[in-house]
C-alpha cells in the first residue's frame, strides 16, 4: 500500500512537470523556420502539399513530374544562386485540393509550408491564406469529342449538344461551369467524375460527353493523342493558378523574387511546351499580366510585420502572467488528485475483489454449460455424418442397381431383336421345305439341292444360337475371365484343324505361322472362341482359291495376334462401326454365307475381359487384317 502511494505521488509530480514544460515551450515558441531565419542559416526545408493533377504535378513511376514540380526545382536553383541558401523540398500528397487549402490555412504564418496543384485564387481563400503571383492564367474551355463538329453559336450548341451529358468535378468552380452551360441548355444531363483527367478520358471514349476543363489539361490531353476538341465559345477566364502560403508568410518574398526573375521568364515557356505541346500562345500572352505590382505590396508587408511584432510582445507578457497562474493551479490540482486517487484506489480494490469473485463463479458455470452443449453438438454431428454416409451408400447402391437393370433390359431387347429377325427366316425356310417334302412334289435333284440349303441354314442357326448364348452371358456379366498362361500355338492349331473342312470347300488355304511355345496370359475358352470367330470370319469373306495367314509378334509386355485375309475387304464407314454394340448388321460371305452379326462383338467383349485390345485394318477389294493383343505377364 505504501509503495502504491509513493508511485501515485511520483506520477502526479511527473504529470505536473510535463504540464509545466509544455506551457513554457508553448510560450517560448517562436518561428524558427521563417524565410528570414533560413536565409540567416543558409539552409532549410519546405513542406510541399499537393494533389496529383496532370499536367501540373503527378507521379510517374517513383518520381514526381509536372509543370509545378519543375517550377519549384527551378526556384530552388534560383534561391541557391541569388541568396546562397540550400532549400530541400519535401513533397506530401493529400486527397484533394480542399485538404491542401485546410492544411495551409491552419499552419503558422512563417511555417515553411507550401500548397500546389493548380490552385485557383478565389475571394474566399484570400481571407485565410496568401497566394503568390499567378504563374499561369486560369482559362476553362469547353471540350467535346473530336468527332463532334465545331460549334459557332448558341443555336448550334442547343442543336448539337442537347442530348449530350455534361461532365464535372467537385471543385470550387463546378457550380459556375454548370451554370454557364445550363443558361443555354436548361435540360442538359450532368454527371460528376473524380478529376479532370477522367473528364478527358470519358470524352475521348464517348462521343456524347462534353464538359469544362482547364486549358493546360486540354493541351496536355491533345499532346497525348486523346480524341478531344476545344469548342470556341463559352470560354471562362479567372485570375490564374498560383502557389498557396499561410496568411502573412514571409516565404512569399523569395517566391515573388523568382517570379520576377529572368530565370522564371526564360524557363516557364520551356516547361509549358514540354507538358502542353507547342500550342501555348494563349497562355503565354496572359502570363506576364499579373506580374508587376510589387511596390505597394512591399510597403504593406513591412507594416504588417511591425503589427505582428507588437502583437507578439503583448502575447508574451500575457503568457508569462498566465504561466504563474498555471503553476499554482497545477500544484493545487496535483494535491487534490493524490488524495482523491488514494481514496478511490481503496474503494476500487474492494469492488474489484467482489466483482472478481462473482465473475469467477459465473465463468465456471458458463464453462460447465458450454462443455455440456459441446458434447451434445458433437454427438449430433456424429449422428448427422452417419446418416449422410448411409444416404450416400444407399444412393450409390440404387444407382448401381438402376444401371444393372438398364443393361439387362438392353440385353433383353437386343436378344429379342436378333431372335425375331435372324432366327425367324431360317426356321420359315425349314418349315417351307419340310412342307414341300411332305407333299412329295420335289424331284430327286431338287430334294438334294434343298437338303444342302437346309444344312446351311441349320449350320447358321447353330452358330447363331451359340454366339447368342455366349454374348448374352458376357453382357449380363455372368462370365468372368479365368486368367492363366495359355498356349496360343495350340489354340490356333486346333481351330485351324476344326475349320479346315469349311475352308477346303472354298479352296481357301489357311497358313499358321505361329511359333511353338507361343504363350500369353488369358482365359483359354474365351481366347479359343475369339480365334475361331476371326478365322471363320476370314473364311466367309475370302474368295475361292484365297489365302488366310495367322501371325504373332511381341512388343513391350504384349503379344499381338494377326489374322490376315485377301478377301473382299471393307469400306472405312463399315470399319468404323464394326465393333459398335449399338448397331447390328450382317453381311453375306463370298458364297452367300450368312453372318450372325455377333461374332465380332463377342470377340471385342472377350478380348477386353482379358485386358487386351482388338482392331481391324481393311482396304475394300484387297482384304482385311484383324489384330488383338494379350498380356505376356500376369
């Protein structure tokens, strides 16, 4: 407790000492950065507040550029030459010209501070700040898109611009500009934009926009290639653009000296042409009109300085008297504060302890409630997650069943389609032939002929039924491949022996060039059926005295089996849809043998179940090559 009292007493004395020091400093403060003091010390700095406003001052990369930036650089060199004083410029950006005005207005009169950015001289501002002689006349011109014809009088103005939109910025002149236009166009539409550069950009891109802008900004826009045109009517002229200083600042002296110097007169046209181009005659003819009223102004400045000195002396006496009163008040206040703090500290400690106990109990209770609620939330979250997983699993299962049913339905439709189309025709032929035989109207030669035809039809029906069963079983996923190492040479050999009688009837030669011990991984029954169907297909579409070759070759991890015939071949259109299960077609062989249309589909299904590929290469009239692959490693 004693240590705390000592700490409070020390703090009170420290607060009193700081207040005393602040009072002394505020009384003793005198302008230390006036032009007069800087001139005596031969160096100083000036704070320059600005708003980016091309072409007057703007940032390009990491540096500043513009008319006013280069004028100030020339002024710094002029002060160095004329007064042997080194001036450093410190540029400070602000949001808008009103902020610049407020900053200069609230500054001390001899504070080294300057405001720029094409600042206009207005009667209201002259009551609060000081302006230099205008370095450039303030001329506002009416600007439109270059596609708009030149307007010579008010009638043409109404006729051409009645439906256009006038653009303006929120500055000290905007009401005057709008008023000037609405005198001629009372119903004109208006739109406010952020700055003069945006006015020029929108006029450049929109033919139905126009508005007032400063002549230097218009000239800079023309130099940059904007599609803008100055209309030679409704021009507005004011006193000009100047630099702004605190009211009564003696920094006006070196600036005015610069404006009257030969350096300024020589440099200004060069700077204007650099940023505005060569068409600056209108500006140059008015620049010197505002320079030359220095005689009376110098006398007024001296009188004002004397008045300021007397005022400062009176203020010093008043401040010293106020200092003594402040010291007494500070001592009394400090004593009262110490006693009050001691009493208040004791009460606050008692209240704090009571509050802490109550808060601790409440926090414990809230903690228990939160723990219980968190446990309930976690339990609900787990239940929701489980329900969501169950729904997802059921949806997947439903979708799987739906796809299976859809596939089974397609298989059923396909089976009925093939049975109704391809099975009915041979059965009708068989029925008709048997009816003729039963009637006994057939001769022996006719009986032999019809018996041969019936044998062909029954062979076709047998092949059709076998392929239908194999294909239906594969489609319904009732047959899975049993992959193992099989002897391809033996399978080819057996199938060639089985189909040789059929080939001999057409005088077709089957040549197997499959080496012994040629083996690969696959399902033996499936691959046997694939080889049989491909050889049977080749026999069917090979002409009499033709030749069929069977080759194998290995590449990478695959064995490629090729069945080559020199038969009728196929067109590219038929080749493209040969293995397509969605299209069913049959083609008669060279001896009018019928095809089931399912053999190649079964080949494709079985090869893919054995992790292989199947394709055809064919040229119509020259023959076909059917190839399929099997894996050499399990």
